[in-house]
C-alpha cells in the first residue's frame, strides 16, 4: 500500500508540473474561445498517453526481470497473467485518478492571469 501511495504521489507531481508548464497555453486557448471541456479533454488525452507509455515500460521491465522477481515472489509465478493484469489495471487507474486534480486546475485557469505570468 505504501508503494502504491508513493506511485500516486509521484505521478500526481509529474502531471501537476507538466500542466503547470502549460498554463499560458491554456489561458490563450480559453481567451480564443476554447471551452473548459476541450481543455479537459486535451489534458486528459495527454495524461492518458503518458500513463500508457509508463504502463508499457513497467510491464516490459517486469517481464525482463523475471529471474530477479522470481526469487522475491511467494506462491506466485513471475509470468502470472492475472497478477500482471491486476497490477497494471490498478496502477493505471491510480495514475489516471492522480491526474484529475491537475485537470480540474487547468480548466479553471483565468486567461488574464495566465497571460500575465512570467
């Protein structure tokens, strides 16, 4: 549970920082007439792609290190598709849930404040 919480905090931090870097872009988009749903869809789409890349890299790493993992697992095979599927779904869900707060923050950007920053 602790590792899951650390993963969620780390993913939240990365997503929040990447969205913060694009605040000016979101302000310009809103000033030019984009609605908040469009901004949310844009941010969620980018986050979803990032999560997919991370999940794919994690699965590839786990499958590549099966010899090392096999010595640490008890009563579970390293290639058990059920466990790999459950962990993938759980971490993917946590990653997408961790993006909800930054998405909400991005949709509430005031165009004037965003354009004045920096």
